[in-house]
């Protein structure tokens, strides 16, 4: 987890620098690492920019940020019959 946070912090710092340079927007790097809603807005800003590097950084932040839900592979639904075994005794 510490390694992910270091990577996230460095990515956020790079996004901060590029957004400031290209669109005169300043972001709070620490808040980006601590709050998923703020991170989502920063990612939206980065994706709206015309910079390909900002778009790649936004995607990388989405992958690394520990507060974002990771997409999980959906399992097949388990069908459970209504027959109840072992109601009163053990077999």
C-alpha cells in the first residue's frame, strides 16, 4: 500500500505541474490522494485537456488510487434450491 501511495503522489504531482502549465489550473496533490471524489474531478479535468500525457496520467491514477473500486470479474450466479437439508438433525 505504501508503494501505491508513493506512485499516486508522484503521478498527482506530475498532473499538478501539467495542469498548471497548460490550463492555469492548480490542484491539491495531497487532497487528490486522500479523497476519491476530488480525484475523480481532477481526472475529469485531465481527460478534458488536449494533452495526451495528461490523459495517460489520468488513466494511471485511476488504476493506482486505492480508494477507487477495482473492477472485478463477475462470477456466475449461484442457484440455490429451496430444499432445506438438515432442518432438525445432522446426518
